[in-house]
C-alpha cells in the first residue's frame, strides 16, 4: 500500500492561449519553470510550488496518469476521494474533468471517463476476492439550489435539502443508480450533463452556470459481508467571473453573483483550514451549500486533489494570480484520510437508506391522496416504485441480512402495499 497524502494535493494546469486571446494579441505570462518540475512562474517574478504542474503542452493522459490514477487505487482500498477542478471561466475545468463527455473515446477524454475505465478494470481484476457494488449520483448546485440531474422529475424541481447524519452530509431522496460498467456509468453522466445549466458569455461560448458533483459509491463485499464503503466525488466548479469581462446582464449577472458567492464561501473555508492560527477554530461550512457538500473533502477524511486551471494570457493575469493564491492556500489543508470499514459503517448505511426509502414512501403516499394527478403521472409512480425497490436492493444485497431483518420484512410489506395500490390506480385510470 502506497503512502496516504494527508494534505490536499494541488495540480495546476496551464491551458494554451485561446483563439480569441491570439486575436487580441495577448502574450503568455505564465509558464512552468522546468518541464516535469511542480513550479509555475508568473510575470517572470512570482513563483509558486505545487504537487504537480502541467504546461500547455500536457496531454489529458499525462494529467490523469500523473495526478489522478494513484488516487483511484485508493478508492478501492476503502478511502473517500475527491477530485475538484477550480479556475476562472474558460480556463479548461470541464475539459480537464471530462464532465462534458459525449460518448466518443479519443485522446481528449478527461478525468471522469478515464477514472471509470480504470475503476471497473480493477473491479474485474479483484472479482475473485471481492464483489463490488457501484452506484452513481449527479448533483447540480445552481443559484444556491440543489438539483438531482439523474432524477425522472422536472429539471427545476428542487431537492428537499441538505442534511447531516452519523455518516456525514447527505441529500435525502437523491437518485443513486446501480451501475456495472464504465460505459453504463458514462451514459448516466451524459444524461445528467445534458440537463446542466449552460449559457454563452463573452468569456466562454458554453459557460457552465452551476457547480456539479458526480459521485461514485463503491461497496466491497466478501462472503456476503460488507468490507468497505467509499465515495469518490468528481467536482466541476463553475468558473469565477468578473462581470466587466463577461459583460453579464440579467439572468447571466444573477448567475454570476451566485457563482462567485459560492466560490467566496469555499475560499473562506480553504483560508480558515489552511491557517495555522485557526487549527481548532470555527470553519464556516454552512455559509454555502457548496461548502456543506464539500465538508468531508476539505478538512474531513477524504484524499483530495484540487486541479487549478489557469489561462496563460496577460489579459487574465489578475484572475490567474487569484487562482494560484487560492490553490496555494489549499495546499496547507490537512485531512484525516481513513479506510471506511464496512463493519463500522453498515449501521449508518442502513439508516441512510431507510431515510431515503421514507422519502420515496412519502412521495408515493402523496400520489395516493391525489388520484386525479396520478392519472397524469403514471410514469412518475412507476419510477418511484422502481427507485424504492433499488433502495431496498442496496440494503439487502450489500449489507449483512441479519443486521436488517426486521426492516426487510416491513419494507417488503410496504412494497406489496404499493404494488396493490398502483394496480388500483391503474384500474382507475383505465376507467377514465
């Protein structure tokens, strides 16, 4: 087993000058000191040292192999993992992460597709020792509201909210889809990304107007006993913006304000965690939903890699320096990575799944009290039942049966009732 990094790892990626920057006559003022060395120089005077630095000629494969691959290995060992892309709008975050993957495999695919291929390859190699059950979820934070990008519900129907339990920060009712291959998982990524809020600004033709978190949950089972439960958060942050440059007005301006508010809260958390004077002080995670969702990633038990994406152009000098200083503070954050032992987390996992099933049951009961609406939402009822069964399946396939016996009996009775009620609703619909 390789060593476990206790501080947040930071990789900086310098993108090439864009076509618009070339047209403006911009000059490159940001460069890697020596290829292969983790140092970056700005204006030939300001020097920063990070865990990794990638210049404009670095390939997607090089970024992944050098900074990410070893972290994916840790996920299967039972550690929580976070990979976080940060930078100004148009700096290459989504390209680097691969959040906009469209199904074509080439040299340009980003971190997420490469991670999934590696993960499922390793799961296949370990199949004689362990069985691994993997689920994925996809969350969007848009104007401080939380949306489930994998839900059958309306794109603009907000989630219940963010809560905390013994296992950490959770989103009750969040869709978690069981997946068995990289290709299957990528189809869900593509589906979710298609619903993400995107708009054109003067800085970026396809500017993401929201933060997204694509999460993989891996449960390792041996002899029907849960061995470890670990999560990987793949975070694509919306770009920091200056309204004078983006020329944002109306909806774009409001979006920009919310984006910068969330990033400011994240910056405050990073500054507080990185401060020697504040090692035992108050950390303002609750100032933003973004920081609440990333609470375990920054100062918690996760192995965390921040990828800071920057423009080399003199036109973006101020934003580049801001990003590098932000990243430099993140280097000082100390986490407490630990293996999430299944014996210790099984009870918490049952409680989480119970809560999720309760949310689904409540929604189904709402349909029961509104038969007129049900006839217009037959597909929604069916999806709710499928999701409820998936939730139960997670409990009874991935956890020791004896630890959830009573719950199994009760929930099976509930499912029987739901199916019976659904048959009555369908019969009523047919009469109408």
